[in-house]
């Protein structure tokens, strides 16, 4: 079983590793935390030109640039945390072999450190809403719920991948390619309504479908798509529990194979 009391006792270490992850990401960088805005913004502009302008992808009546950015915002957090948490144990192999601490602190700190980028990218959302004259609705009250779902999904898969990557180094090489593919398995450049109805019941099992469409609905004052959110919430919870217990089960061999 996971010892949450032990994790709490090591909260100072978690804080230090989270802070170290943030500093390491922007060390000797001229633009610093501005990259948290530049990267998703330029990706959004490319998507708008290619998919919104050339391919004429339907954006459910929304300005395509806002439509795609509200999807890239949570997606970038999810994809970034998968990569960082999967590599967290390998990158800290020296710590694992020399001193004892709850190993779960490592993927957890990787995921928490990315929250800074997530928060900074919110500045662009505010700017776009003002520019396009969009007023968020009551769905904003459910944004914390969607963020918790996003965290559960990211942490669950991240813990599973980090434990797997210690034993199988192929995970590190395959993950970059897989994350790129997963981008098109989520409604980032297109709407969920574009998926044929006979496939939607299977499609909405992807937890990011409910998160992305929930973000769009909340910020653009549209009805919350609970029929897409609840299946993803259940799957996120399953991922979180499975990832946590798999990590705990593999923890005993980390020092031997790291």
C-alpha cells in the first residue's frame, strides 16, 4: 500500500525537487518563463494556418485560434508531464542508489513543476478572451474539477511510465514519438463532434477528450459536455490507482536496475 504519511513527511524534499525542476528548465535561458507562452502560442498559430485556414477544419463556430489554444493549453501540460515524469527516475538514479526516500516524490515533483508553465499560459487565454470579446460562463466553476482530472491522469500514467522506464529503457525513446501520435487522438485540432457517432463511445474513453472539451465549454460559455467528461473522469481515476500501485510494486527494484 502507498504510505501517504511518509510522503507527507518528505514534503520538504518534494518542494525542493519541484523548485529544482523549475530552475533547471529555465537555467541560462534569455527568455526564461516566457517560453511557457511562446511555445503553445506559436503552435496555435501554425495549427490555425494549416488546419483552420488551409484544411478548413470545423471549430464549432469558434475562432479557430481560440478553439485550438484552449485545447493546447491542457494538452501541453499532459504531454510535458508524461515526458518529464517518465524520465524522472532515470535522471535521478544517483539519488535512488545512495539515499532512501519515497521514490514517488520524483514523478510527483516532475508533474508539479509543470504547473508553473500551465499557470503562465493562462495569461494568453485571458488575452484571447478579451480580444475576441468572449465572456466565460458558469462552467468556470468546474475548471478545478477538470484540473484535478488532468492531474490524476497525468500522475497515474506518469508513475506507470517512470517505473516501466527504469526496467525498459525503450520507453524513453518511444515516448516522444507516442506523444506526437496521441496529439491527434485528442480533440486538439478538431472537435469531438467531428468523430463519427458510432465511434464516439469508444473515443470519449480518452480522458483528455472530456478535459479539453470541458475547458472549451467553460471559457466559451457553452453547456458543459458531461457525457464526455464523466467517462474520462472514471478512466483517469483508474489510471491514477493502477499507476500508483504499479509504481509501489516496482519500487523495491529501482535501486538495483537504475
